[in-house]
């Protein structure tokens, strides 16, 4: 199997090389058979990489410990379903996953848009083939997952206990899907520049693919937050770790693009900026990969230090020089078809939204790299952790939240005072009332009060849009409100899906604000003893320690500590937190002990307990009890955002293939003008 | 050799039983200590668990620890590390230092100053906004404000030049209400 796997990788390298050479030679323009061959090369790469993936799974499932990767990430007693996550638990396997996903998206791009973007597809095939060639070469030269060792250990080291969690089966693939699919919009953008076809048609292909990437990345990031919360035991879900930042950066630039592309579609403006955003997004995915795989910055999530990272730095450099040179050469052809006319318009709001999103991306990147810069300048090491990021990004985040509400309500081209009054009368009132109510309730943290008030404001703007649209349909088509609402969303999925995404975003902000009220208490308890913790809502939680039990499980020795939980005297049930010592099949310890938290999730707050240790091997236990307000809303926010994203990208929504040819920028601008006039009238 | 009386024999037996019982108890305790318990084996854990003191929950201690970085590879602060990564040997030691400083009556800022003097700026979770590190705090906000100011200036300039054209384009009288409704309907159909 390892021979077949390695052969499949070499074959992929050759096929990808063929694809890249044929595409960039331009010979396919005169020889149709080469054009067909290009498409076949993309499909063949996918088939070969799927073969390689199958081979890796085979050796993992067969416990072939002579294979270095199998020995490093599995053991005989690893539960079978975690063999799935073992595939991408290490550097080598994750690179193979990356290559498989890239090949899959490259094939989908050829298959799904074969007719619509026929003139761009050969170039797209060339760019994806070149990228794939790079990944496969990195594997073959530096990180071959099929590498065999000179000896065969009797058992493997096993999977890191923190990766033995159901979320790790789905979180990394989701993140990878988001990260890697960013290559496709990049390829389309480059293809458009290479062909000189810089009309509005290509932007639709890019927008759809970016939406797909953005949605996968959003899901992946949220799943990562959930995994960190339930598995790592520190009671939080986002720590501004360099690896977390690496996933957040392209998300921010993609979000900026998904807003600014609307201006290009409606008004034919910001073409240069949109292309720049697409290029930056792709480069950030490569840069993030470099960060996590080079060991240049310390992170709990990163792979071990290896030369692989420097390959990525080289690739990043080449890709940046090539794409920006291409952009520079096409710069004169990317003239805007219209000009911004007013500071108070939706275009301006989107422009400022882009400024903030890119500003936050810059700030995150800056903070991530600042320790290196500071050490180079001052010669002393510094740590840049959450206090820095919260301080720098907090105000920018609040401004962005405000724009989330303002943007969709302002008319295109130019908003009149009447338009502003009509649109902001209710949401502005909701903001003021919420602000005063929170202040009256005793909240004095200005950032938290602003965050919650702005969230209420954004919610009011979205609710107002839904209410007005539904009412209009009820009036025009005599529909009941339920049917009217459903039809409203169905008839303009992109717009109303987008509004739902906004609700998801404001829900994230509300959940984040809850972190300001987190309460922790550490205690030692003998069996029967209790400790009390006061929640921010004024409730008193009482934790009564029941004892510590020990037992052997499949691949671990477990010490489980139990507490009975009551709130204001009312029983809430029992929570168990574990310490696990993972062992191999011969009962030899494999990793440091890990923690399994005890968790009670609620809409208002979570009860989160961590069993630290037993004191002196007795039943006396050290605990950390944490009350975490509003954390449950992070996961709800993720669901709302995903639903909104799915609605927005559902086939047929927004301007599809029909609109691509029929709604050039000027027409869009005219329509926007009429609609704006109507609202004002 | 004098023979033991029954009373002495009974006394000795009782004393022997007591010693045996004590020894058995001691042995039992030692057995508990040696219980097969790989979680708490000092060879695999550098840190031996001790009873949590109430100072661990002191607000000043916690506030200071949240701003101090743990030197282990966890990238967490001292408070989070010592209450999360129970294999770390650094954070409990730093915790003891912080507790000692707080017990001397120091405020959070004084604790941080003392720790910086001992371990350098790296011990903070975020650098102080002074000297070159101030650049770290200022640059992102300055960049956003700077670019924002340029955009506003350009828009203001442009607004002055295109004002008349806009007034014509957005004039509501240019179309009738019926036409407007029709165009909006068609547009919606086009976009769906």
C-alpha cells in the first residue's frame, strides 16, 4: 500500500506538471485536444490523490507501525473512529488531505462551470495544477506520509488525547475546505487577468466560490472554538493563538470581498480592490500554512518545527510576485465604470466596512508578527497575547458591528436625509433604549454596554428589513405573513441570507460580551464537602464533591471526579470531570495526562468544571469551577450564520448565470437609483 | 529466666497487637500511596498536587496572573495555565511568587513591575504601551484612521464635483409610481 501510495503521489506530480505546462504554454488555444487533456489532467490528479488517501487509510487501519506516520499518530488500542482524525493529525497526513481537497475543488470547478466559464477554465486548470504540483512535491521531498522506518515498533505512540474528540473528525476538514477552496476564486481571478476578460462575468464565478470558502471556513472556525472549549479545559474558546489567527485572517478578507463585490456588481466599481482582496486571501492561506508549519511562532496548535514551512514561504513569495505583477499589468483595464458620489451611501458604507475588515486583518497579522519585529528591533522577546488583541481589535470590532447595521439600510448612490430618518428611526431608538436600560441595570463596562446596544441596533435593522419586505408582499400578493416571509427569502436568497448572517455575527458579539462576566473559583474538597460560586446573574451555585473513582478504559486510565450541582438550592444534576492517562496496548503511558471537563450548557450561562487532581492520592479533589455567561450563544451564532450562508449561496439565489449576461454594472446602478428613489418617495 | 505472668503476657499481647495494628495501618496508608495510579505518578508529572489555598482565588492575584505569561509552551497566562495544564511546573511556581508579592501588600501594577524586573518584558501577556512597543498598539489604529481619512477626503472632493449629476439621476419625478413598481418587480424577478 505504501508503494502504491507513493506511486500515486509521483503520478500526481507528473500529471499536475503536465497540466501546468500545457496551460501556461498556451498551446491549448490552437490545439483542442490539449484543452481536453488539461481537463483530464485535473480529473486524473483527483483520482490519483484519492488512491493515495485510500492507501494511507489502509495502512492506518492495518496498524502498519513500520510506516512512520502510522507509528507516530496511532496505537493498537486507538478507537477505530479516531483513525479518521489520525489521517490529518500530523504534518504529512494533513498535507495529503490538503492536496486531496484542492484536487477535489479543482475538478468541481471544471465540472460545474464547464460551459459558463469555458474560456477561463484552461487557465484555472493550469493554476490549480501548479498549486497541486507544489503540495505534492513538498510531500514527496519533505513529508511523505508513506515513509517506512528501518524497524517496526510493537505499538504506535497513539493519537494526541486532545485530538481524540469527535470535533476533531470534522473541524480540520471543514477548516481545510474553507482554506483550500480559496484557491479556486484566486485561480478564476488570475484566469480573468490572463485572458483579459475583465468584464463582470468572471466576478460571479469568484463570488460563488468565495461564498463556499467563506462558509466552510466559518463552520471550521466555530467548530474549532467548540473543540477548544470542551476539550482544552481552559474555559475559553478563542485565545488569539497564531494558528487561530491564521484561520481568521482569510475569513476577514473574504468577508470584505463578499461585501465589496456587490459594489462591483451594482456599479462596476472597486474592480482593482476586489482582485487585490482575492489575491490577498489566497496569499494569507499560504502564509497561515507557513506560520503553522514552520515553527517560526510558538503555538499550541502548530505542527512541529520542520523545513516544510520554508517551502511555503518560497511558494508565497513566488505567488505574490506573480499575482501582483499580473494585477499591475492589467491595472489600466480595471478602470471603474462609475464614481462614488456621496459619503452617505451604501457604497461608502461598504467601503468603510472593507476598511475595518481589512484593518482588523492587518491588526491581527501585525499582532501575530509583532514579537518577531520587536525582538529584531529591541533585541528582547515579548509576548503578544489576548490583552493586546482585545485592546486593539475591540474598538474596530464595535465599529464594524455598527456598520453591519448601517450598511444595508442606506440607499445606493446617495441617501437623502428622508431616507436616513425613515430607515434609522426605529433601530436608533432600539439602540438608545438598550443602552439606557443596561446602564440602569448597573452595567458600567462601556465596551460591553456598547456591544450589547449595537447588537440590539443591528437586530432591529434586520428585523425591520424582514418586516417591511413581508408586509409589502402581504399587500402586493395578498399572502399570509408566513408565506410572505418564506417567499420574501426565497425570492432574494442572497439578500435575506446575508441578513441572517448579520444576525449570526451580532449573536457572536453578544456571546463574546459574556466573557467579561466569567467567574472562576478554585477549591479543594473532601467527599461530602461543598463550595459555592456566585453567578453574574446573582444565583448561587453549590458544588458538592462526591468522590473520585478510577477505572481502565480502552486506551486510558481514567480518574473521574463527580460533583452534585445545585442552583439556589434546586438540584441541577451531577457533573463529572476526568483526568485521563492515555496508554498504549502494553499499558505504557503515551502522553501527559489530559483533562475532560464537566459541562452544563444553558442559554444564560454554562457551568464548567475541571478536575485538577486528587490530593495525595486520596479522594480529596482540586477543582476549578467556572461560570461562563452566554457561551452557548457562540454555537447558536454559528448555526444562524451557517443557515444564512446556505440560503445566500443556494443555487438560483442572487444574480445567477442568467443575470451574468443581463445585468451589467450600468443597469445595476440605474436599478439601484430607481429603487432608492422609490424608498425616498 | 523469669516466667511471664498471665497479666504481663496479656499486656504484651495487647501492646504487640497495637503495634501490629499501627504497622498495618501505616502499611495500608503506604499502600494507598503506592496505589497503581499513573495519573499522579511523579515520574510522569512534574507537579505534585497540593491543597488549593484560598489565596488562589484572590482578585488581585488573579488580575495579576491574567496579565502574566507562562513560560511553558502553552502560550497561556499564569492563571489559565495553572488551572488548566496540570502538568506545567512553571505556572504553580510563578503563582507562588505572585501570592507572596500580593501578601506583601502590592497592587496588581506593583506585582507586574516586580515580575518584569525579574523576568523581563516577556513575562507580560502583552507588552506595555511604551517605547518601541507603543508602535505595536498605535500602528493598526493609525492605519485604519489614516486610510479612513483619505477615503473621506476623496469622497468629499468627489461629492463636490458630481453633485449636479446625482441630483438629476435621483430625481424621484423622473419615473411614475407605476413604472417604479414595475421595474422593482422585474428586477426582483431578474435577481431570483
